[in-house]
C-alpha cells in the first residue's frame, strides 16, 4: 500500500513513518520542516519519498498524494499558546491546509484519510473522562482549528464519498518531541530540565492532570484507523484512559532520574485546560485500539531516549 504522511518529519509523523516502512509499505512524506526535522527520518530516508513543501501549497499536495491509497494528515501548527499569540497563522495552516489535503485526496480518489484531531476540541468541560459524544467546546484558536478539521473531513465524506477517520490525540509524548521550542510538550521540557540540572517551570499549581499518551500508542491508532472496516465518518479518542497531575509526573521523573525535581510555579497559561482524560471504549471496540505502553513505562523509555541523545561533554 502507498501512504502519504503529511507532517511526516515531525514527532508523531516520523514515528508513524518508521512503522509503515517496517511493515513494508510505500511512503511519501510531505513536510515543510517548519517543525519537523529531516534527521527524524534518518533511519528510513532511503526507503521513502520526501517532499519539502507546505500543506498550504495545493499543487504540492496534489503531487504528493498522487497514487496514494491512504493519507495520514498529521501536519499542523500544534501549539495552544502559539495559536493564542497568532491565530491567523494557525488558521491558515490548520484549516486552509487541511482543506487542501482533503481536496487533493478527493481528486486522487484515495481509499481513506485519517486526520490528526485533538482532545483540545473538548475544551474545559468538567466531565471526565472525555467521551466522543460530548459537545465540543474548544477554548483556544488551536482547538477550534482542529475541530473544524474534523467537520471538514466528515463533510467531504458526505459530499464526495471520501472515507475519513478523525483521531483526537491526548497529550502524546515520546522520542523526537522537540524540547527546544517554547511551545513544546511539557514532558520533553521536564526531561530536558532534569538532564541539564535546570529548574522546570510549571504553569499553574501543578495539580492539572493529563492523559499522557506514549507515541507508540498514537502510531498504533493511526494505522488501525486506516484499515478498520465500517468506521468512516467517526471520531475516536487516542489516549490511555488514565491521568496524572504534573506534580505526580515530576515525582515519577525524579524517581526515574534518581534525583528530586524542584519546579518553579508560574501563573497558568491562557488557553490551557485544567484536566484531560480519554474514554477509549469506542476505539477499543471499533478499531481494536489497545494502548500497549502505559505512562510510567513510556516515561522511562522517553527519559532514556533523551539521555542517549544528549551531546557528550567532548562535543559541547
């Protein structure tokens, strides 16, 4: 099978590409490298087709999707704080870009498009865990763009018959998540601070909780969503069904590292939700999604990866 992975040089994208190549599939990666890195694809570079271009360029997307059976649409501006700071750019990439991908996929007659949606669509509703039947109520421009992407995918299914599945990721973490960006995931920042002996920053009191989802689980969901029968037009949560506070996370990380982490606490960030936890019943039932790596094991693996990736003293 031939897959197009938009954002395939990024964190989740490159891990997905690795697994597709391992399974023997033909893979095209479309990425403008604004967030992704070519080095993320180093292990498979000779086995894939790489196109450096943006999803905002419709003609480039058309070239990339040519002869594809499936599209995994992962390219996006992924940061909540960045979307609050610059909603126009987030809208341009996440909505206009997604529309380009859908139009190109429709015209190429792909079998199915899988869209990387987000748990941010749920917003600040107090009910836990989050179930797919809940009314979306995003509280950030990013959350809005991701929800609009779902609606567009489903409308393209109704209007043009293109099969579509939307996956609402819950706080994905793991190897290759870039800690250097001010908009990076909290775990990559915590781990980097731990390794550098610097003080991690927590926005809020640290009692906010997340369903941290190791990247291998998201990859599993991505590939299941491509081929599971009878699921077109549906939305699925991709999490673990558990949640941990940031304070608990710092404590666990301290145990893994063998030293306590003394965090600095700053005011909460605008657009951040308080608590998040996925109900994954629907994914288990219809996708056969079954997260294999739970939080503590994923944290150990991620810490080990960052430690191994650190520059050696002689290289500094």
